[in-house]
């Protein structure tokens, strides 16, 4: 029987490996600690007197950076942040931080560039601003349906991955833009700095998180319009919040979900991405909960204290779902 030496086998394997074509391209998930993107804004909001309005808006905003978000979710959230700032004496720090937030890169699950919003913002303070990309993005490709590959009103982004606050290039992976820059526009004045009116800008949809029960069924009753007209929606909102919190209590990180669905899982804010919940833990002393909206039918999901959750629901008069 012929004997085959070990060196011969190793040499043959090396030749085979070098000759074999490499057809698999590895993809990298680019993520960040999304809560850090609005923590400074929330503190500025509290300082300006925003009170309980600050955290829910902050929560909606930073969750817009998750991969499952739609192209305009981040801008819509920023519009809501500006709206609140305008009710607080046009607080300049809240506006500045919002203008930086709207340029924060979004998560990229496949290392492709994230598409840009193709709708004008509601507020003039956000005009011309668009998000940067993370530096490990594939700057030859975009995810999605290829309808947002260039920011609204532009023909190209040069260099690729840059944005008005950081015109020299993309943001390092996982880094918050607000730690790199202080000026929303590096080479000029921020939009709306002179108090420009946003009346000419077309309206966009609200970024308030809708009711999201675990079964992804509508939480508002069929008579929502009638309730809103009569102002009698508060009790229903409280009942819906109780029902959602009861549903959330039965969810686990492995529970089945639908892409884009939002929920509370193990006390953290969760959004379904690729059929699985991606969970962002709340700050110490707070927990994720469904809360009744105050001014219109529906609920929102936010990190808050158990006492605040219970007080808000109690204020609606609801005691059970």
C-alpha cells in the first residue's frame, strides 16, 4: 500500500485552498447604544421645563435609529423634538441637540448604507440636514428599495457617508455624533437659526409611538373618532395601557414578533428586527411600560418609574383593561 506523507497532504490542501474562489462576502452588523443619542437632549428638555413630556419624546426619537425604522422616522422624531422646544421659549440647546440628533447614523444590520428621507421636514430648523453613515458601511450600496439613495434636494453626498455636521466623512462605528461635533452645520449657520418660519414646509406624520400590543392588533376601539371628538378617550387610553402592560408581561426575548413591532420585554424597550426582539434596557430605576396619551387616543411606550406609570394610568380612571 502506498504511503502518503503528512507534508504532501498539507501541501495539497494549501494548493486547493489557494485555488478555491472566495464567493461569500461577510456582512457586519453596525450598531450603537441608541439611548445615548438623545440623553443630552432629554436633560436639556428637563432643564427647560419640559417635565414628563421629555422622556417619551426622547424614547421615540432614539428608537427611530433601529434598523427596522422607516426612512423618515428619524426626521419625524426630530420634528417632534423641535415642536416641544418651541413651546419652551424656543430653547436653543434643545434645538441645537435636535439638529445634531437628526444627523446621527442609524443602525445597519447588513453593513449597507441606510437610505435618506425623501420628505421635507415640518420645521425649518431641520431643512437641509440628513444623517451621516457609519464608517464600515458599504459605500457602493444602499439597503431597502433604492428610493432614498441621495438626500432630498441633492444629487450626491461627497465624501460618501458625510453629513452637514461632519463634512469630512462618516462617523466611526457605534460613536455618537454629539460627542464629535457641537455645531449642527460645520461650515455655516444652522438652518432656522434666525427664527425662520416653518409654515411653508409640508406637514409630516407624528413620531409618537402608536399603541403596540403583542399581537400587533389595533389597540384603539372602533369608536376612536367619536371618543376623540367628545374628549372621552382618556379612560380608554388607560384601559389600553393596562392591557398592553399585561401582554408585555408574558413576552420573552424569544417570543414571536412582526418586524417593526414595539413592546416591553423583561423591563426593556424592544423592537422586532428580523423576526426577533432587539432589547434596549432602560436607565437604572426605570422600566419600560405602555402609557396612556393625554391629548389624543392611543398609548406610547417609554421608560419610566413604576410610580409614574401607575399614576398616569390612575389619572385616566382606568382600573382594569
